[in-house]
C-alpha cells in the first residue's frame, strides 16, 4: 500500500481533541489542514478531510493505524450511514455517497449549495443545508 504521507498521530489528535488533555502535543504538520473528523457508527473507523497537498477524504482504523485514501480531491461535511457501510459528503456544492471500501461513488444531488449532510439514524434520509434545511431519500 502506498504511504499516504500521514502519521497515525495526526489522526489520534483529530479524534482525541475533545478528551481531557490539558495541553496536547501537536502532531499535525503545517503543510496539511485536517478538518471535520467523524467516527463510523460501529466505532471501528474514523474519517476525516485533508486539505492542501494530499487533499481528499481519508479513513483510519480506531487504533490510529491503516490510514488510507477513501476519495481523493474535494470532500467535506462527512457523515456515516448508521450501518457504517457508506460515507456521505459534499463536494463542489453537490452531495455524494461512497462505500467505505472506496467503491460505488454516487452523486446524490446536483445543486450548487448543498452542504453539511447528516445521515438519519434510520438510514433512509440525509439532511443537508441548501438555503435552509432539506432532506433527501437515500
């Protein structure tokens, strides 16, 4: 597997940011901007967006190992399906979903302002922002 250029400490910092750590040692190199980490519903996998040189959506095991690219390029506002099989995101103002294996990238909407998707607990809807709150049957 190709080295993604990330160290596992980067991921742990993103997911442990809300723990009771008084003064965590930063592990993130200045050349990368990591945003919007999200845990899968089963707690086994984290997803995060990287901006900059290695832009894309990445997955990492809960141990902090096995960092891998899920989808290169733009992708923000990550949300996991309740069964932990799919990751939803927005890119270029449209909504997408992709299997956690990296297969079956599917465009769900074609709007210029569809952002911040959130999967419903039952798995049948995605809520998102687009001049207000809207829902989409998936």
